[in-house]
C-alpha cells in the first residue's frame, strides 16, 4: 500500500527539495522538473450539470486557499531563489472537475455519509506544465473534493506570485482504508461550535473522513436531544455549554461539505454520571465515594443496566440522538464498566437476584435493547473493545470495535471476527504524557505515559499481528483527544500536526519512513498556520528549512 | 516563608469554598465572611502628587480588568447562588493608593529596574466590608502595583454584578525572593512583539518580575544591535523575524510598566552558529557535520574564544546590546561548550599553541574580556552553571549563576560562593516531555523526559541541600521555555498556568501543599482566559467546580 517505485524515488528527492509536499502522500505520484505559475485569471470549472452546492462551495474555498495561503517554500530563503525560474514558467489557467462516465451526481455530503464499504474517495489529478488546463476526475463528488484538497497543496507564494514546482504532476489516488478519523471529547471540557468547525477544516485538509464525537460523559452532558432535553439542561456545565439540535445540524452539515461523516458516541452503560442530574433513578453509584472504588475517574455513575426501565430509557435516548446524525454508524461506547458499582447498587442487585441473571447476561440484554433500537434505524453499532474482549456481550457481527487499551488487542478482536478501528492509546492518544490530573497526586504520571510523538504515531502498523485473512477487518484508525487537560486553549496545538500522522497511515498505507516524511509534515503544518489552525513547530525553523540536516545522523 | 497560622486556616477553608483565590498567596492574609459589591461608580484614587504615568496606566488597566474579567466563581452554579447574599451587601466605592511616609516617588518602571537587592515590592491592602474605602499602601510604586494586582484577583461576576466574597480582607505582603522569572527562547522559533507583550501581561498577573530573554542562539539571530546590524540581517530567519531597537524599547517599556525587568542573554561562546552568517571569521566548526560531534543540537558553531579579535568583537557586541537594556543584569550564557569543536578548529589551536594557553585559560580570558565590558557599564554578569562547575572560569564574586542541568547542582554553586537563580530542568523546563525533535530518531525521547507538571514544579524546594548560611545566595528562580518544539501557536498553552507554580514558590515561599493550591490555580487560570491568555485546563471543569472532589483519595 505504498506508492510505486517511481513515486518512491520522487519522495526521496522531495526530501532534499520538498517541491511536492503532499499530505497524505498519494498512492501514485509522478512529477517533473518545471515551475508553473498560477495564472491571475485562474479558474476552476465544474464540468457537471446541476453541480451540488457543496461542491461549488468547495471550489470557492479552494480558490480562497490558493489566493490566501501565501505559503513560502520551506527552504533557505523561503523560495526567493525560485523567482528566476518563474520568468520562464508557463501559466496554469484552469482546473476542470469532471465525473467519470456513468457516475451519479450526488453531493459531497451525501457521498461522505454512505456506508464505509460504499464510499468512493478515489480521484485522478493531472496538472500539465505546458500551459494547458489541469483536470481532476473521479467517480464521485467526494473524490473530486479529495482531488481539490491535493491540488491546494501544490502551491507556494513568493513576492506576489503563486506557483508550483516539480511540475507536471500526475496523480492517481485512493485511500488504503475507508475509516480515517479524529476523536474529540467535548464532555470533560467544552468546545464551541467554531472550535469544532475549525477542527473539521483541519481534518479535511489531510483527508480525514470521520469525526468521532465523544459528545457526553460522566462530567457533563452538553447535547440537547429532542425529547430528552432535561439531560443537557441539568447535566451540561452551563446553558451556554450545550450543543442544540441546530448546532448539531450545522456541525454535521459543515463536516459533510468537507467529506467528513460524524460518528457520534453516547457512551453506555458506564461514563454516564451526568445523566443522574436529571434522572437519578437510572444511575447506580452516582457520585459515590471514594470515586476510585466506583469508576476509573471522577465522578462515578453508571446506567442501571439490569433495569428494563433504564434499558428502555437508554434505547430511546440513543434512538433520538441517532436521528440527529445521518451517519450509518453510531457508537454506544461500552468501556470501563465498573463491577463494584453494580455490586453495591441495591436496585441492580435486586433485579439480578429476582431474575436470576448474571451481570454479564444483564449487559448482553441491555446491549441488545440499545443496539436493537439503533439497528431498527439502520445504524451500525460501534463499541469499545471491552464489549468483545472482556464482557463477552452478544453483538451483531457487523458491529465495529474500537481497539484502545493496547494496540496488541487488535489480534483478539480480529480473532473474534469483528471489524475494527485502530484507536490504540499506546500510539494514538494525543492527551497522554501531561502527567496525572487527579488531585492530591503530586508525583503522579498519567496511565498512558509517555507523550505519543508524531513519530510514534507514524510508526503504527495497522496489520501487525493479523493474519492475511484478517486484514479485511481493519477499517482504519484515528488519533484521539480526551480532554481532561485540554480545552479550546490547546485544541489546535495538541492535535496538529500530530494527528496528520494517522491520516497518512490510513490513506497512504503504513510503512512510510518517518524521517523522509518530516519535510512534508513541516509543510502541511506551516500551511495549517497560514489557514488559521495553530499547528505547532516540530523543530526549530532552522531545521524545517533544511530537510535532513537536523537528523541525528547528519 | 509560609503565611501565618491564621492565614493557613483561611487557605484550608478557601479550598472548600475558594472565595479568596489569590495567586501567589500573600504572606499574611486575613479574611471575613461578608460579601462586598463593587460600586458602579467605583474609583481608584492615586493619592500621590505627580503620580508617574505608568502608575496611572496601571490604575486604568486595573479598572478595565474589574469591568471586563467577568469571571464567574468556580463553584457549582458558577456563583448564581451568591446573588441572594448580594442584596444585603455593602458596596465598595473607592480604592486609594498611597505611598508610606518618606517614600520617594519614582515610576514603576524605574523601581522594577533597580538592582534586586534594592527592589521593594512589599505592600499592604485593606478592603473593609462596611462600605468605607479600600487602601493600598507601599514604600514604592512597584509595591502599589503588586497590590493592585492582588486587588484585581478579588472580584467575581454574576448577572451583571461585580462582587467579592469572604470580605473584609487585610493583606500584608512581600516576596520571599527578589528574583521571580520566566525565560523565553526566541531563537529556535520566533515570537512576535505582541506574543511577548501578552506573556509579560500574564507574568505580571502572578507577580513575576523578571523576563529572562534568551533572544539569540545558534539557529537564528533575531536581534538588531546598533553597530552590529549585519548579525540580524544575515542571521535572522527573515527580515520580519527581527527585533529592532524600537521593538526592544517597546518590550522593555511594556515590561517595566508591569513591574518586570528584562534580563537579556547573548549566549557565548557556544550557541553562536548564527553569527557565522555575517562573521564566519569568529566562529569555529560552523555547520560542521555530523553536528552531534560538535554541539548538543544542530547547527554547530562556537565563538573562537582564544582569538583576541573575537573576544573584542564579542565584548563590543555585548556592550552594544547591554546599552539597549536598562537592567542591572546581563547574561553571557556559557552553557554546553563543546571541546571537540575547538580541538578540531585550526585557528583556535594555532592561538592556543602559540600563546601556550589551555582552553580553560583561554575561556577565562575571554570571559574576563566580555564581563569586563559589561561591568564597565555597571552590569552584573549572569551565567549558566557550567561556567562555575565545569570550566572553573575566574568570575567576579557578584556573578549570578543559573542552575539548570539538575536541581542537585545548586549545592555546588553555593559551595563556590555564588548567588543563584534556580532554573532546574528537572522541575522547571516547560518544554520537556514532548519527545525527541531531531530527525531520523523515531523512538526518541527528549533528554529531559518526562513532562514537568505544575505539581512537580510546585514541589520544588529552593533551599534543598543548602546550609543556613547559603540560603542568602538564593535569589529566586524561574520556569523556562526552550522553543525547539514551540512557537506562538502553543506559547500560552505550554506556559500557563504551569509557570504560575514557580511564581508562587518564589513569592510566597516553598512548602505549600499542591493539593490545597489547586483551586486557586484553577481560579487564576480561568482569570487568565478571561483576559485573553490561553491558559489550559488542569482538570475537567467538573473537578474545577468541586475543590477536592477529584482528589485521588476523595
């Protein structure tokens, strides 16, 4: 799943002179040695009758990026030396977007929300260097959008001129995996709609296609669900820290227009203390102390899973939430269930005793109720790994499992026959390494020390320890931001450019050389900044301008 | 150096109900149980003839904070429950600033720039709860400014009302140590004047009084020094990444008005590769490869210290730089000198051989030249610890030594008889824990792993391993941000609120209970955000609103 040999040669050259610095790296990339100007009257033609408005909006945004990025090349002198080559360069006057024969015209949004197995993000991009027009062709508007994203990464700026080097370009490109995600927890600390929208833009720039929204948790319930509005009214941090249905609609729409599906998670039966504010009858061990006896972090509180009333309430809540999100997937969570909480909960014990169920049987029944409600709406359930590996819950075989505790657990999930999304804490947790955050713990480290560097994330192998037959079970993966120690204040800086690492692994395929990738990662990071996302430096600028010179071995 | 017993009792109460959440904690604090409103016509009277303009400016800023902070209390409900108490509360109509009898009227700036031993930051603050006026008195305008800073932290907001709880307040306050700093490296990556000014504001809010500006280094030389302008012209990252003399003047002035002295550092003789761009004749092993044979990080390059011409050039550069900064202190650096660089440098070896000097003797002579030039200007030299502990350089006894390699090195510096500023990497380096940044180092950690949490910083003991006689050698300390992996993008989030930890240690004295401090640290962090500095969350907001409830033991 790496580019062809020709393309690999190009990448090695690109390390010394990052003239083509695409992220993620296309499947097949051929480049030349000419410089090309973007004509002042450059235009993007959409050669599609009745083009959907989100495609024409994407064209408008692309033109704005071409004009406003003003990214100077990351070389000593920042591209000032390119100017001499520019005087002889041809100009590119147009880019044409066209669907392949037989393709159906649907919006980017609609294409981004179909089931993973039906999603078509492939495209071809040709940029001639002889002055003739560039072309993106694809089977879907979503593929055209991915091509536009690539096209927007070709261009640099110097002294008023927008230009590309190492032209012409020929790209044929398609993702290695259908799921490339980014997870944000908006319950430990709250993020505004604009924070999320800015993050969706950033995701789209590296072709991430799934926003896994861990929207609620034990600490707060910031989601206003029709019919269940008391949960946010009483469980959100404040009235202004709530996502209204119109906020959700605008996030889903913003995401869809950028080729991103929104996979919402209502974590159950654990991580639900916030529900107790409105419905204490459904929550066992709410705020029980010491919290560490009842939960992995404060506050304690879990749905009374053995109670039919609670199961029905939860199924109703999940169904009502699912109706807010067009995705074919819905996550019911299922991580970190605390057994002691249920052992000590009188109502739960009473039901278990009177019905002769074990806790595991009750969890299976609860899950069948909640998943049944979702499947009735056409949703594919998504769960954290414990539901398969620890609790032996009866699940539909199409359930998608997120592997998080350790990357080593992927093999067991595959053995159980489930499709998986790699979300391993040992590679992809963006929050690790900031030390312990619980109080009265002066020397405390976080459980998932150390910090997961971009190099570590980039070294992840999605197929490790899996048999060839099991490879098809890997849907993709994602980096994740749990927000005990994060807020809008460090959202950009903790996520970017690190989260681009998994975006490349799951688009281009694993096995890339991190050192060779670094100049391209600098490039996309600097471009993020030009577009208003605060991606941090990975090295002193001195190193960013001199690929390879700051290598340990240089 | 901790508050009196009465005040300690108050702190413990404040942990459950952080009504008085001052940072740093005053030396002596007495509080009551009344609520006090800020009158709509509240005014600050400066009872000083010919009050300096930086004092009246500080009064204006304080009034703006009172009006604009709009900080809701960090309790469940965010202070909405306080409203009932507000109906019966008295109003505070005025705050009077007055100098103690016999005090000389000088500007805050002038007071902030006197020698450390002469600096007077003490103040007393009385806030009655009976409707009579509040008073700050001090021996200096600098003390009045510190009192204003404290006063500004008393106030909360709810539904249009500004109020304080736990009134009246009586404070007598003075710093435990005269040096309380923050170091920023502007050479690995560049920071704008406004980034620095925002940081100076943040520093002043926690009474940090020294901005240690590590302005240049091997990667870039962003300082325009009169008479030496070619260094920045050729050694800065770009023409726009330069601090002009007027930029420097505005930073020094902005700092001074906020009670902050600017201690500039021109690191010598190592960390000077950037000088080679304009003056290759003065630099040994410039850009030599592999860099790891010649320097601790790329690029290699050190001043040819044995060359009289280079020593004179350097002395001239330092003197010209020193004239840009009114501080009585000036740092000549002196860390991480690479011996191999000089061993392999022909010109250096030729001079050493022809003059019969050892490298150590040449370093002493070089330092005498550079320090001599600074002392002629009335400056106190500041150096990194190696100059005393490793190189046995002859130094003026008044030289200030920064201990950085390990906190354990403080004892040796004290034994050598030098005054010191604690800057230990094992407690105070803000950049540690983000993994290795050199290229081709996929599994690399940083040398100073792990991340230095605020709890770790707060546990620092400035007097550890020192004899009682040596205590007077401790001038204070600082947290430091080296910027290999930082830029304007994460300046706020990597520094705040963590860097407030040392601000409290060196103002209030060490030995405070970090767990008891946490609610106050949340409070100042939330206040920072209200004032536009992106301090990050230390915990989920659920915990920030419930002091102690998220303790490991709760």
